[in-house]
C-alpha cells in the first residue's frame, strides 16, 4: 500500500516539475517578446522624435517663405 502512495506522490512531483518547466519556458518566451516590444517602442519613439524635428524645421521654412512673400507683396503694392 505504501508503495502505491509513493508512486502517486512521485507522479505528482513529476507533474509539478513538468508544469514548472513549461511555465519557465513560457516566461522566457514572454521576456523575449517583451524585449522585442520594448525595442520596437524605442524605435518608434526615435522615429517620432525625428518627424517632430522635421515638422518644426518645415514650419520654420514655411514662415520664412511667408515673410518673403509678404515683403514682395508689400513692394508690389508700393509700385
């Protein structure tokens, strides 16, 4: 009778070990996926920053052109 109890206990311990091993593998996969997503977010943030800088530069250029156009229109009005 006690041999059967030990066999059942051994089976449960083995099942627990298998479950723990699978969970550890899942954790590793999730860590890798998380790291990949973190890199993707960082890349997106960098790209966004670049676009914001380009937008600022283009707005400054637009303002400069508008000012030149105003000056030219002002000169045309004087003539």
